[in-house]
């Protein structure tokens, strides 16, 4: 079975804005635009039965949709840079979703990842790059900010053995519920009390 992980896909317009950050750094191996994502829970190499258990377990995750924004560019490994990434603005809803996925993995016996959850979009893998050149790259792009986008689902992706950065395949999609749907309905009634139900 391929290597699995839960993730959020990046909308095309946001991915396009991220693609403008490519280039200008010797030694960087840039991630293909179609492979941009935010990893929520790394699962790893599992057998078919465990993979099915994971997919079934995630059906029990019930969360509402929410909004996210990417803000700033950063690096993993300050003294020995290994990856450039776009930061994700803090989000309680995102943390709650990630915690739920982690809980479902633990419930079916998958060991914790062991790494702190740092939501991000990897832009490039780095090898033998000059730390000062990385610093210059980051400073020149410090004002990056994406459009706010809606998160309406999460996915389970798979990857084959490669040097990293894809290609990734979506194995399953999990829609999130519409936030405040009941509130919206109640508002419609209170604002338009004489409107018939068929018009809502």
C-alpha cells in the first residue's frame, strides 16, 4: 500500500499565488503547483486492512467548514535549511480538525507522529544551499499573504516512493458540514417572517 496522509488541498487561485514564490534560490527543488497541500496527519506505510480502517475511522470525524489564510514564508532548519514553506495563519478550527484525525488514528492503533503539528505548505526542498541566500530569499518575500479561502473538506492522499514532493493521489474525500447552517436558516425566518418556506 502506498504511503498515506490526511491533508487539505490548496485551491487553484491560492496555489497560483504560491507559484509566484518559485525561483530565485539556487539549490532549491520546487514542489509542483498541483502538489501543494497542508498535511494534517501523517499515517505512513500501512497494509490494505489498516488503510481501510483509517478510511473508515475518518468517516466519524464531524467538523464544520472554516476559513484559512497563508501568511508569510519560512524555513525548516535555520542553520542547515532543508525546506521552504508558506505559513498558515493560526486557526482553532484547523487545530480541532487535526486533533480529531489524530484521535481517530490512535483509536485504531496507529502510533502518534511524534512531531509537533505546524500547519504549512511546503514550497521547496533544499539541499546544499547557502543559509545567507535563504535569508535573502525569505526577506524578499516576507510580505506574502494569500487570499482567504474556505476549507470545505479534507482528503486522504497517497504517495509512491520518490524523492519527495509528489506525485500525490487523492484516495478519499471527506466533506465538512456547513458552518452555522441552522443559524442561517433561523436568520432567514426572523428577517423574512412572511416568506413561504419554498422561497428559502
